[in-house]
């Protein structure tokens, strides 16, 4: 299957700092990528849809100024958690599909963010 | 009401048991359904797509009931390695939406 690489896999940062997470499609071009967040014992919640060359589309309740998404190329989307707080500590994961609404989604390895 | 609902479990079963999970969805327009498996602190991996006609892959069988708006996953002859969280998902508006996940623990 297609490969999506996410980096870093784990990050610890101080409260008030910003953290950037990268999501790369290694062997295909992804015009659309998705960012999810997962708290312990909960589901993957879709945060936003990242569109190459245009603004991201955020789900209701997700602050676009706090979670900055940039999709500058067909193989890279980044999520920056700005002014992180302990409540932002979570598992962040990206996905991409080869195309079409009903095609399989491929996930990055996820990033475990801990804000202290 | 949530888009996709699952019993979070946990389901604790002995090795060799048959276990079934159900997942209900609220949007009757949803066309594509999936079961994913997620191990602790890892990304979800596609287990199987779910079709109206039902599909089987070894010990795993998935069914879709459009009239009652639920999908199911049956695991036969459970193995220790089946212990994981099983997430149902559907596509709505081009986005993949997940249920909460059902935790399965297979014991020796």
C-alpha cells in the first residue's frame, strides 16, 4: 500500500511554545490530507482537511489560529500547534488517500504530543 | 447523536472464541464503510471494507445492514494477537469518520 510518513513520532514541549508536525506521502501525490486528534480511550476526531495550494477546512470547534495547517506541496502537509497548553497533549495523526471518495486512507505513524 | 457509534467494550474473550462487534451510523446517505484495527499508541490499519453483500477474509467477516443502519464484524477462532481496538468508519462528504472503537482483549 501507499506510504505516509509522519514526524516526529513523539515530542515533549513546554507550555506556550509551538510544535510543528510533518506529514509526507512518500510514494504518491496527495492533493488532500486529513489531520486527526485522538485522546486516550477515545476515537480519532477529524480536525481539518488539508488542501494543496489552498486553505485548510476546519471541523467545527477546531481553532484555525491555534492549529495552523500548511499544504505547500503535493507530498507534504504540516500541522503547527501554536502556544501549546497541557490540554493540547494528545495523539495527532494524518492520513491521505490515493484519490476518490471511496478509496483506502493511509495513515502516518502518529505524533504523541505532551505539553508540560 | 454521533455519526458513528460503537460499544467501547472492553470485550474480554478466551482464545478460540467467536466475537462480534456492531457499529451503528446515523447518515443513511453514507456509501462506504470500513473496519480498522488500532493497536495501542499506533496508527489505525485497514482491516477490511464492508459491502452490502458481506465480505469475508479468513477468520473475519463483515456485514452491512442498510435497513437498520449498522455494520458488523465477526471474528472467529480468536487469537491472542487479535487483541486491539477495532474502529468502524464511514465516508461522509469525502471525509473518513470514525466510531469510538471497541476494545478487544483475547486471553489465553
